[in-house]
């Protein structure tokens, strides 16, 4: 991985990076230009100084020779002073052949003797031309021999003023520096405007990107303003289109996810999803209700932590097989018991792969359909068919028994009244007549249960309840159960008598089953008002026992179809059918029960209310009755 070079102190902003880079580039360029310019100008100044000195030496030598020729030597001093007044001349002087200074442009001549360097240059001036030489550094000097009447008179010496030359160079450098400063300032201003035109829209784009990252759902700042019409403006417009497209896709995705979440939450089947370690990724409410484990306790857990071990192992095998084979597994039947209860359930499950890419299965989905009610329904249907067949057989037998019973009854009547029997034979005949009449009553009650009326009618409640109790008389006597009958013989009710007989037969039968060691059964009926609506009048019934009672977890399920605590002998349909009959009659049910699990008195009381002149229909679309349960 390449390491990025970061210069300490270098700005991070593009604007200031551009300005700093431009200033640095121009400073380096001006420095290089100044260096080259100084070298070039220094050379040119040196050349010009040599040319100037050559010219000045020639000029002053001619003037001196003219003064000597005209016999006016005083003009030599004037000419030297005039030349020395020039800003580029530091000193001008005239020496004789021996090197003695005769005249100087300033001061006294003896104050400016020839230096050793100047004396060494005398031998170089063998011709009559001017000669320029360097005295060291920037000090240049021009010299020329002076001839008068063909004879060598002496030498003229002209020293250049190096300060004046340096001032010329400094002036040029100052002008160049001022130009550089003005150029850099102009460039900075131009670069500032250019950088602002670039970084301003980029800052807008950066703020938009940051806002989108911090709050993807908030689009109050979009679309971003387009203030420039160049590539950056095109980029901002493309960004705005991208945000609009993302928002449109997010809205579509949100709608899809909401639809899928709604389908997952409200699907009438259990749904669960697993990763490759067979851990729960997600489940819906139906699956949680099916397992009996809270929804929040599924996520991240494995199957053995939620389901019975046998079922968990079978499901793990199925799920791992789907991961391995990339093929769904369908219609697998599982049977187990719910955690915390002994209720048996049956599931029909199917597993299918979920791919995030065409070649990878990331999750496995599990579809669970609770077939427990169907299984129980099938079993109950078989039992019901047996009961129905038994009922039809019993009714047929009862019908067939009636004919010989009538004959026996008539014969016993003749035997008792006309045969002249004496005791104890007469007593035996009377006892036989009583038992035959009892058999006849039982057969009549059996036929009443089988032959249901199709229309409601006024029924005598005393006869109805007595008929139910007479059917159970043998069990009541054998188990030692005392029966208390508290109802008026004149009480009548507009109802389906056969259906009410079925309701009371279920309640009395359940009460007897709850008292295997004997007890007390109370059957009450009286005129009353509805406890939930006092304006309704009718008849209130109560069937109470002193049996074992029901715990709360049983009591809340007693009206559900196929729920039973009698295992093999029960169908789980008795109280459910009774509840449906109460609904049909627009009545109400209340249940109170106290279990003997903690000792003390126990028992159960079913209280029913049926209104007078109810609008009873064969298939009523009525509200459910009030069903309440208390300890």
C-alpha cells in the first residue's frame, strides 16, 4: 500500500492548496528569473562600464593632448574635474611617465598616488589605445597614454564608481521585485476567484453528501443549488438526479419491505429464517405462538434452545440438507409437545433456500403449518362417527325395545289386576311392572336425544333437567354423588329442547367425571335477569359440583375445540358444542372454579343465562356470549 506524502503545514483545502501552490510556483519562478537577470545584468553592467571607461579615457586623453598642444595646461585640471563630476566616475587623475600624479579630479594630486595594481598595468599600455582593467571585485579602471608632440607625456587614469553601478543593478532589481509582487498579487486574486468558483460548488456538494450520510431519509436540503455552468455544475446536477433516484428506490424498497413485513407478521402460517449455524435470524408471531416461546427469545438462539430435542435435531438435519443440496425440502411432518405443557402438536414443515447471489445460499426459510387441530379433528371425527353410529344404534335398539316393552307392560297389568295373584307373587309382579316402566322411560329419553326438533318451542325445564339426571342416575348412585334439584316444576323456556338437553348432559357428565370418589351435585334453575344486561329477562341455570376443580391454565382453554383433559375418553368437543348452542340461543356463560392443588375446598360451577323469547335462528349471525371465568 502506497503511503501518501503529507507536507507538514500544507493546507487541506483545495482553495488554499491552489493559492499556496501558485504563490510557491511564482516565487520560485521569480527567484530563478531574478538570479538569471542579476547574472545577465551584472555582466552587461560590467561590459558597459568597460566601454564607458574606454570612452572616457579616450575623451579625457584627447582633451589633455589638446590643452598641451595649445599651451594651456590649466585646462587639464578643469577637464578632470568635469569628468570627475560624472556620477559613474569615482576619480580621474593624470600621472607622468614615472608614475607621479600631476592632476586629479578632486583634492590634491599627491593624495592619490598610483597603486601597485595601477603601476603593474603600465607595461600593458604599449600601444596608444585606451586600456581597461579590473582592480578586484566590481572596481574597474580605464587608462590611456598621453602623447604630446610625438612624445609620451604621461597617463590618464579613470576609476569607475562601483556604488553607482550597484545602484543601477539595485534599481533594476527593485523594479523587478515590485513587478513580481504585483504579478503575484494579481495571480493570487485571479486564482482566488478561480478557486472559489471551483471550491464553492464543491463545498455545496460536500455538505449535501454529508447531510445524505447523516440522515438518508431527510431530503429537505435537496436538490442542491447549481450556481456554475461547467463540469462541476454538471456533477451537482448528476448528484441531484442520483439523490432523487435513490429516494425513489428507497421509497419503492420501503414499500416492498413494509409489504413483506406485513405479510410476514400477518401470515396465517409460521415463518422462520436460519443461518448456516441453524440459529434463528427472524421469526413471525405465528411461529412464536406455535412454539410457545416469546418472539424476542428466538433471535440468535439455536433450535435445541427453543424446541424439543428430537424435533430440533430433525429440523437441523433438514436445514443443513437444504444448505448443502441447494434444494427445498417439502411436507415434513413433525410431532412433539409444547414447552411448559404436555399438549401434543403436529407440524407440516417445508424448508427452502434463500440466495443473496445466484451461487450462494445465505439463509434457509422454514414454513410451519400447525396441523394439530386437523389431527385432533380427524381423531375427534372418528370418535364422533363412532358416537353417532352408537347413537343411531341405541336409538334403533330403543325403538325396537319399545314394542316388546309395551306388550310386557300390558301383560303385567293384566297379571296384577285380573289373575288373582296373592302375596308374595303380587308384590313381585308390581316390582316387575315398576322396572319395566323404568326401562320404557330410559328408552324414551334415549329417543329424545336422537330426535332433535327443527324449530324452537316452549319446554318445561323441570322435565328437561329430570330427563338428563335420569340418564346419569346409575353413575350417580354408583359413585355416591348426592344430587340437589333446585328448580320449579312450572318454569318454561322458549328453546330447542334437544340442544339444551345436550348442554346439560355435557355439564352433568363433566361434573360426575370430576367426582370419582363421590360428592355433591347441585342443579338450579330460576327466573332472573342477564348479569351483563339487566334489561333482559330469562332463566338462569347453574350446574355446580364439589369435584377437583380446574387450574387456571386449563380453565382458559375449556371452550376451545379439541381441548380435553380426559386423554383417551375425551373428544374436546363437548363444551365447545355447548358454547355454540348458547350462542345460538343468544345466552351467556360464566365459569367459576377452584382447584384442590393447594388443599382446601374445591369445585366448579357453570352458570348459564337464556333470555325469554330470544330470536333463535338455525344459523344466527349473533355476537358471542359473555364468557367469564373466575377462581
